[in-house]
C-alpha cells in the first residue's frame, strides 16, 4: 500500500464521515470534543504572512496574549461572554469561550518586531513581515607568504 504524502483533505474527510455516520455526526461531536482554541486562516505573500484568528466577542476586559516562541505564534487568553444565564444553562453551547491556547507554526524565522496586529469585526489580524534575503558576510583570509 502506497503512503499518501501532503495535507489531509478535511473537506473530503468530512463528507465521507457524514456519509458513513450520518449528517448529525458533526453536530454531536461539538458536544463531545469542545473547541479548545480559536480557528484561524493563514496565508503568505512575498513580503508578509497573515494570520486571521477568530475571536468573536472579545472585549478590552478579556485577557488575550500573543507570544512569539521560536517559529511559532502562541495565542492564549480567556473570553467571557456576557449572557444573562450561566454557561451550564445554555441550551446549545459550541462557541469559543473561557480559557484557550493555540500554537500556530510559522514556516520562517521572525521576531516580535516584525509583527503588527489589528482587531476588527471579531477577527484578530496578525501580520508578520518577512525579513528579506540574508546578507553576505565577507570572510577575511590571511595571506601565506
């Protein structure tokens, strides 16, 4: 059997699981496996990489931290929804809330000084500017005479 390389096609996986287990499977899974961190999209251009992280309902009072560690971005914090009922009294409960942590790998080296953030319409946009080509370092050789 030949091993397939490359990323998993989650859309096809989801469709196949739904065919085998029924259309209610994913709805039921939200209750079995709660969301542990925010969803994100990631893309690169020649000059930058951009992370678009879903954090709906985030307020200034919610502690959220972004940390650069090696070639990873780590987002952690807590979102506290302002509902008039306790969380255990929610009829349906699948939105991200409470404490979370997500480690996001970035495929190049960067420093905190290369990062700009913005929060708009429930999305945290993290722009990481790429450092351009490495600079050559001259090597001084001694003359042997």
